[in-house]
């Protein structure tokens, strides 16, 4: 577990982070969300000491991060930067191998692990001898993830990792990211200003403003139990789509007025959220009635949640 207690950081007279306390739990994805300048990236970089704290303490599994050298700390933490952050004068192979080289891995071990990740991240092995500028944005971002997880560190920090990607590429990488088995047993802290991304990937969301934590909670808690008007207003513009994303089919199926078709019921076993189910139903005219029934049930569910 990563624990921040009363952590602060000032840049001159500006309080970038003002005495915040938060825990990131084992095997969870905690999203730091907010507009530019709210303190989320500063908070992230204090965890691996790219930025040093001015006050408070940060511990990992009970050990103060300042008890050892910053270099040793960073070897035990994966880090994905904005725009992939690859070294332009290194080949892809050399970029991925940076941490294993520092850890003293032998050539075969680095080669085998690199090949494994190239396959899992759907990267052609022929790209290993290329340079970053020769890859697309999506390919560069996958390489950045490979570099961050190659040593299988228990902690992964991600600073706006998908911010530079187009919507289609971002959606594909989100899906791969969630299903990558290497990430299932890690504590992940992800910084983003993208509300949809936060709801798509986060187990919990920490909403920040002007160096303070406004609210921490699950996506459902942020929408249905906002701590104040700031939280309510922050999500208001995207609220309907966010509700589609977080509502499970099992939440709303009890409100369906009549049985769905057998084919629709078979399809529901393949979907988790109402949004996923409606996307399936909307792609085939034979599900028109099922689409309408599920939509009506969802609207009834929404009214109850608002009440």
C-alpha cells in the first residue's frame, strides 16, 4: 500500500499540493483526476521522488520512501510518462531494456521478457530495431507501457499516459490495458484530466482542485454521492454517458417490463455494463425491441438513483 499523510509541495509562494492524505491500496487502480494545475502530477512525482516533498510523509508498505536512495526507489516502481517519454536516440529494444540493465539482468532474460511483452502488447518484434520517431503514437505508448512493466515492479505510476492519442487508439489501448495480466496484481496510480478515462479504468477516483483533495470514491460514489457542488458540477456535463458506463446489466434488468428475446439474453452474458449491452443491441435490427426495453429499464433505474 502507498500512503500519503499530510503531504505538501510549494513552488515559491504557490501551494501546488496542500497537506493531502490518501492511501492507494494493493491491486487497485487509483486515478488522480482534475484540471491542469490541480496538483495531480506533482503528487504522482513525489511518490517516486522525481519531486521531493516539502512536508508530510509518503510510505510504501510502511517504509518511508526517504529512507533510501531515490535511484533505488525508482528501480522498484514502474513509471509511464506523458507522450510515452521514450529516449529518441535509443532503439525500441534499448528503451525497453533500461531498467533490466540497471538491475543486472542477463541478455537472455531481457530478450525473453521483451519478446513476451511485445506479443502481449500487440507490437511487431521487427519494431525493436526501430527508433521512437518511426513508430505511431499508439505504438510508442505501448512501448512505454512495456518499459514500465518489464521488471514486474509491484507499483506502476502513470502520468497522462494516453493523453496524446486519438479516441479510437485510446479506446483500443484502454481495453488492452485492462486485460493485461501483468497489471492485475499491481498498485497503479494514474493521472488524467479525462473524465471518461477515469471512469473507464479507475477502481477509485481522487478528484483534486487547487492542491486539495475534494473527494475520493468509486465512480458510483462520485456520481451518486457527490461531496459538494464542485464534485456534482465537475461531472454534470458527462453525467448521462458516465451513468451508462457504470451501470451493470444486473442493476437494471430487474426493471425490464417483459422478457428479452432469447438471442438478447445470450448476448447479455457477453456484456457487463448497460452501455456495452446497448451497443450490441443497437448494432442489429433484430434487437430493436430488446434495445427499447433495456433503455426504458435504465431510465427507471436512473430515476431511482436520483431519488
